[in-house]
């Protein structure tokens, strides 16, 4: 007598919410790799194991799916940078945390970053990477305004400085997305080094650790003092050398005794009258 066949395992049916999240995850991966125009509804549906109407039911098409993916990544990155700016008290600390937040997002969400740095598309509700940068620059603007005011500079330039700062960080992030070297902490330290100190005051070995920065500053001062002492010693040696040379030249050109005019003997007295 043959045993009855075991019952076929049925795959658990997803809820509407679960299916929506699945489609978003799959769409996010495909859009990051191929972009909106290079991705089809057929590919999204096949990867999810559903028919095309399911995609249309949830998002109205690939454009609707793409818009939700972009909006999510947009809001996630904006929230990370905003929280980073608000989590530090000192202005340099704000810059450090914001730069590090962007790099952490890139490292942990490379697909999401690739999507939001693409050109804007009509189907997105948020816009483009440029609009994201403008949003972040708006958060940075008040930081720049306070810093300019602290140095008695004109606050009206704060929006311009904010755009410069955010643009530098964002473009560095785009480069690091593929380079991935050096480590994110080191990249953030060098970005803040340039933003905070400028080219004329770059730290030789920037760090996000205040203690390491203090030690490096002390080493810099020590090296500068030693260099100044060496220069002073060299200058004194050169001055002494020049003085000796001048003395030798003076002796060389001094007239001989035979060439000197006869001197009147000061002890000779005039004859009495």
C-alpha cells in the first residue's frame, strides 16, 4: 500500500503592505543599477514573482514606484544630516557630524545614493539631487549665519557659504561612492579640514578626535619653535660670518705705515720768544 503524498507547501500570501514594501525594495535595486528609463515594469514584476497588474495596482506604473523610492531616500538622507547638525554644539563639531552622516549613508545605502544623485525625472515628487542639496543648505545656512556673526562678518553671505559648503561635501561623497578609499572617518576629517581651516591653515594630519587634534597642534607648535630656533641660529651664524669677512676686507685695504703722513710730535714745544 502506497503512502499518501505529503501536502504541498503553500507560500504565505503577502499582505498589501508587505507586497508594497517588496516592490519598493526590488525597484530600489533595479533603479540604482539601471535608472528609471532602463528599468521596465516587466522586470520589476518578474523579480517580485507577480504579474504586471500588481505593480500598476500599487504604484500606477514604474514612475510612481520610482517617485516613492526617491522620496524615501531623499527624506532619509535629509533627516540624517539635519540630526547631525543639531547633535553637536560647537560649529566644527556640526560640520564633522554632518560630513560623517553623509558618508555613512553612502556606505550603508549605496543604491539609495545612486538613485538620488541621478537627474530629476518628471515622475518624482521631490525633484533632483540639486533640490536635496538646497534643502540641506537651508539647514546649514543658520549655522553659517551664527558663525559669521561671531566673527563680525556680514550675515547676508550665509546662504552663499552654505551652498559652497554643501556642494563640496556632496561632490566629495559622489566621488567616494565608487572610490571608497580612504575610510569614511578620514575623508570626513579632510573635508572639515579644508572647510574649517582653508588652504592657508590646513592641518597636516586632520582628525575627528579633538584630543588628537590638540596633540597634533602641540607638535606643530613644537616643530615651528624648533624651526624658528634653527633659523635664528643660522641667521646669527651668517651675520658673524659676514662680520668676519668685513673685518678681513678692512684689514686688507688698510694703508701701510710707510704710506702714512708724518705726524707732528705733540710733545714739541714752541721756542720761547
